[in-house]
């Protein structure tokens, strides 16, 4: 990709990384990486059985049957794979772990073999011929293991000649597992917290107000400008919904400060909401459409309660996919929004518009010596769009960076844009018990990054997703890249902003 | 009627009947799958983005996949090339077979008849590469089931027997046409003599038989893939200000 702005003209460097070498398969290589199963109370709080039910076999088949009738994608994907193998070397988890069950088609086959056995004539009559299998305990174990080694990033879909989306298969698999008592602790607990408290971290409104207030003080101290971070401001024009990591953790919080500075400078009256103090929607990861809708509904409800005219989503990858692609279908239409902004907007779209309209100014010299490369987050790249231009989700963040820093470098084209590699921690995998898989899954991204660090002395890796930022911060040191700073896009924008 | 049956040996009658039944089965079976796919709801839009915004754009996207195998070209050049050889070789040969629907050959089909030997060769070459890579590359071997090999072997056998009919043991093409037209219009005729011809026909019938219940449906399946056939409908409703590049 060629980006031009006043400061730099950047050519794509050639990646010399090892990821071009496709590993030999190593059966069972990551079978031991297990994510903890949800405890009984968490499962039950979501209306699911606490432990594996006695008639799990029949229940699982029945649930799968329901999903096949309810989701066209799943049914078509089960039928149309030709085992052409095009996807086999496209998954970062396979490239990192060498476990053949992490090849996208093999992951699908965990479910497809059962589909064939119970739902097709060929599989009922000649199971050995078509790779049909009974659902037994060992296959169930494989479901749990390998459906939790898929970040639902959809990179494999880009290369599948039939457009097969492994993430839909993974979601269906996890949905069936949860329905028979085998939910994943990490995701289900978070969904429970969003329902009961309003955000993934279980942060109460009072604590949130305190955090925002102390951040206001920090900004005032740093810049001498009284930038506000309002909470539940009725009468605001714009509701900002952001991943809760933005409220307290590095490097997220600097991004949050960036949003506040931009909106302050633009003179927009905006607010956070304590009811919808979380953009993330982990029900996307678990495939539970009913929960996804309920979680999305909070945003609609909060927006209507506050009387805002615009909804803006902060730097969160899957939240943006849900907001951009699903919100209308889940909880729309949003007729209360202003006709100029009839759908939820991405904070990058907002900032970019303000920049092109000349309402804010960015001065890259304020980020002197910063050399940035941009990591396209999978849900933004392959599950959403941005702005009104084709590929806006690739162009807008890069345009903002180009205006904010002296030098922007792109990683190799087969690791960016639509073909971007997942950070290795998405889709409900950002949990310590999967650290091994997370480190290995980050390998292709790390290799592409290493190439630009060597060729262009990149200092900062920018992402617009809370999961990417957390994951990359914790795993890059394992790939000898601890010198690269993982940064929020709006951190650099905020620092470059001419603030008055 | 009595005389008509007499002229047909039992074996010929069976072959003709089988052709009629299996063609009907393949058509009905395929229609059933299409109905099943079409009638299953797609609750959430899951196009792979960047996705086209217009129906026209979707048609272009699907055509690029169906005609050019675009995703495969991005994924793996060897597989892509082998697939192109196989699919286009097969298409060419299939068009050649249209001659059997006509009592006298339409002149537009002449080039296809003349060149079909080369097309069959391309098809066989592609199939062999597809088979070899499935056996040799550990990843492909891992994901392959017996039916995956058998599909390829079946197609290779059909191609080989077809080539044999063209080059080694030429058949009475007019008689084949009569047999075929007869079976499709329910006025069954005898198949001209020839063991290879019978083998070719039986293999093709086997292929038709598995068509609606196997991965061979993928050609039609692509059209129903929500990642490819859905539009990006959110883009249109975005904010008014046009971001510059
Ligand atoms: S690329 Fe698609 S069709 Fe080919 S093996 Fe993978 S999932 Fe199946
Ligand atoms: S969706 Fe992503 S993580 Fe899952 S199989 Fe495909 S490439 Fe791998």
C-alpha cells in the first residue's frame, strides 16, 4: 500500500519473516492449551446448565440442528467445502502452533464430521467414506479445545474460494458447547458482568466517575487546558461508548484522553454513559445472538435516555463490527439519531471528519522521532467499514496517523489490510490460561513487525482495538519486540492535536 | 410396443432407465439443496468486508469468484492453476457433449469437437496435480477423506475413458446421440456397442448420482455464501461528510 502525505512517501517493505515458511503439521501440538470452563454459577446466571448435562449427546445434536436451520451461513459452509486446502496455511494459530486442528478447514471439520454423521445421507450410511464421526467424549473435548483456539478473525475466509467463514463455525460450536454446560469462563463471566453492572470489568458507576475526574485533573496538569470527560450528561449531543479498558489501563487510557481532547477542541458536547460503559460485546464471540442483542440494547437504551443525536464507538475492534454491521438488525432502526449521522460512528471517522473540515489541527512535529506502523484489527478490517469510501477502514486510520506523526510505515501487504493477521488474542482468547496459544498465534504479526523494525526503525505499533493493544503489549516481549511501544491511535492524535 | 421392447436388450434398457432416473435425481436433489439454503434465514449480515454496496457489485464479486477463482488465486498459485485447468477443461468438454442433443451437429460446436482432446488433456493434467498435491502435502493429506480422493479418481477415470473413446475406440456418435436423446425424452434407445462406452457412461452416472449429496455442489453453493453475496448496507447510511483520501 502506498500512502502519501506531506511528510512521507512510504513503500511496502519486503517481509523476510519466517512466516512464509509453512510448517509441517504436528498432531496434538496445542491440545494441552485449555481455557477454563465456566463455573456453575456463571453458567446458570446466563440461563445455561451449570455442568455437562447427562444427555449432552442428544442435546448437542439437537442444538446443532436448530442452528443449522437458523443460520444459512453455517448450513452452506458445512456443505460447500471441497477440502481444497487453500485455507490451511492462513491461520496464525496453525502457523504458530503447527497443530493441524488449527488449520481452518480442520477446525470446521470438527463440526462438519458431526454434521455429516447426523444430518446427511452419505454420512449416515457411509461414515468412513466421507469423514463422518459420532459425537463422542473425545470429539467433544476437541471441540472445546480448538473452538477456543480460533479468534474468529476471518482471515481464512479471505482465501477460501467458497467464502467459508470459520468464525461462524467456531461460534456455532461454542454456542452448542455452552448450551450443554461447557461455556468458557472468561467470556461467559464477562457477559454476566455486562448484564449485571454495565461493563466487562465490573466497574461501578461511582468508580467510573472517580476515574474520569482524576483523568480530567491529569489533562489539566499536562496541558493547562480544562478538557472534560463527562458521564451521564443529559442533553449532550454525542454518546461515546468505548471498551472499558480505556478507562484505566495503559496503553488504552491515553487513547481515551485523545478522544476527549479532540471532542473538546471541536466544541462538541458529548458524554459517556454509566449504563453503557462498555462497547465490547462478548456474545459475538460465544455466538449467543440473544445475549448479543441484549448487550447492544443497552447502547440504544442509554442513547435514548440521554437524548443524544450521535453514537460514537471508541477504539474497539469487535464492538465496531457489532455497531457497524449488526446494530440496526439487532436493535434498530435508530430513528432518534440525527439524519446527518444515522448510524453509529467510529471515533476515527469523527476525528477524520473534523480534520478534513479544518475544525481541528494536527501537528506531527509534536510526535517527533515517532515511527509508526499500523496494525489492522481483524474485526475492523474484515467485519466492518468506515466512512464513505471503499476500504475506509484501512485508509482513515492511516490518514489520521499520517497527519499525526512524522513517519508512517506499512508492514508487508500480505499482513495488512484485508489480509491482516490477528494479534492472536481476539475472539475471547485474551485470557491467561491461553497464554501459550496467544504467544504462538502472534508469531506472524510479530514477524511482519520485526521486518519493519529492522528496515525502518519503527518505534510504535498502533492499533484501534482494546484486545489487540492488550494482547500485543503482553506478547511482543516474547518475540523480542519489547522495544516497540503498542499505542492507541488517539494517543498519538491527542499528542499531535493543537489544543486550545 | 412389443417390437420396440424387443429391439432393446434388457441391458440397454437398464442403462437408459438409469440415465433418466439419475438425471432426474441430480436435478431434484440439487433443487432441494438450493431450496434448503435459500429458505434458511441469515439473521445477521456477515459480508466479508470491504464488501460491495450495490447488488451489481455483489454480482461482480460472485463472478470473480466463480469465473476467476479469485480467492484461490490469492491463496495458492499451484492449486489455482490446477483448478483452472481442470474446471475449464471440463467446461470445454461438456460443451462438446452438447452435440449429442442434436441429430445433426450445429456448426458452432465444431471447434469444441476438434479441440476437445486437448481440453480433456488439460482437465486430466489439472486433476492429476490436484490428486498429487492431496497425497504429497501433509496438510492436504490430513484434511482429506476417502471421498475426496474418490471424487478425483472418478473424474480422472471419466476423463481417461472419454479420451479413449475419442482416440482409441471411436464410437458411433450418432447412436450415442440417439440413446441420450431417447433417455431424456423417455423413448429409450439402445446404446451403441462398446465396453469403454459403457464404462464411461456408468462412471458419469455415478458422478451425477453423488452430485447433489456431495461437495460437488460447491459451484452453486458459492452463490449462497453470505460472506460473498451480502452487501455492505451500513456504508450508505454513514455520516454525510465525505472523508478525503
Ligand atoms: S479454503 Fe475453503 S473450501 Fe478450501 S479447504 Fe478451506 S474452507 Fe474448505
Ligand atoms: S477465523 Fe481466524 S483464528 Fe479462526 S480459523 Fe480462521 S484464521 Fe484461524
